[in-house]
């Protein structure tokens, strides 16, 4: 696995996607622009609803790569329209729910490429969200009446993303080892649910440390509160980078 990862070499800073959750636009700009060495940020629903497309343009002014994590999930026509517009914003990654189905995913992928091309920008990578890290098997069976084991469901949705032409998927670090065997690089495996030792798990059910996630096969990790709520965010970011250099 280590040799496979090295063939797709990324620096530690390029592997970390900082989640700007719980921030206003001004807070997000101030925080991200002040974190020396930061390469990637995640703009989720809360920040995007508060800041709109303007927050994307402002973050790009600081040379940051954007993972637009809005988890689109709708009928194919709507997925086509929204991904066309998202593709034109200049973001590098866009998340869509893989369970929207193959037709919607194919429409989304084609539209995102056209949206970026029409404004002269590189095409973004579409990532299929598999099973949110807040779910566990017991809760899925109780509330959704889904008795399929989470790993099996994640495998099925990742396969659907792959055959629909997406560039990767979003999964918890607990499933990434199995997925990496089935989906070699450059297929991206983006893993939220990352916590540093001693951190509060909060609403996450399936978590792992940054280094272990990369060892298992993650392309990049999404990490938020462990850095954004740290007493010294830059120290926490640098500690994470130092750990990832061990891979």
C-alpha cells in the first residue's frame, strides 16, 4: 500500500483538507488565510449558504484549492443544472451523493466538465458520497430499515461512482482499506471522520487518526475541529503535517 500511495505522491500539506465548518465568511477568510502552509479547504453547506458563491471567489484569491462539499442529491435534471453551475465556480472538487443513481451521476459529471470548460477553467473532480460518517449499522437498520452491512453498502456505492465516471468517493476511514484494494489510484478516496488523539468524537461514529487513514489508503483527509478549535491552530496543523510525513 505504501508503494502505491507514493506513486501518487502528495505533500502532507496537499493531503489535508481543512473543513471551515461553523464559521462565517469573514471568520473563514481570516482563519484560512492566516494558516501558513494550508493548501485545501472544504466549503460545506453552512458556509456556502451564509456566503454564497462569493466565499469561493474570496478563498481562491489566497491560492486555496476548494472542496465544495454540498453533497448534491436530486433528480438527474437538477443534478445536471447544479453541477454545471458548480463547475463554473472554479472549485477543484465537488461532492454528490452516489445513491442519486447512475443516470444522475453521469449527468452531474458531464455537466461539471462543461460548466468549467465554458468559463475556461480545469474540470473539477466529482466525488460520490457513500455513507455519512455519522451513521453506524445499528442506526441504519433502526431508522432506515437498511440491514445491509455498512461496508457492503459503501462498496456498492463506490462501485456505482466509479462506473459512472466520477473521480473518487467520500468514505469513512474504516472502509478505505477495502475500497483502495478495489479502486487503485488515481481514484480518490477522501476521508472525513479524522480526529487527533484525545479529541472529542462529537457527532462522528466512524473515525481514525490522520496517519492511520493514509496508511489504510486515503488520498486526502478532511479535518476540521481538531485544527480550527485548537488552542494553537497552526501548531495543530503543523503537528498533523509532521505525522503525515511518516507515510
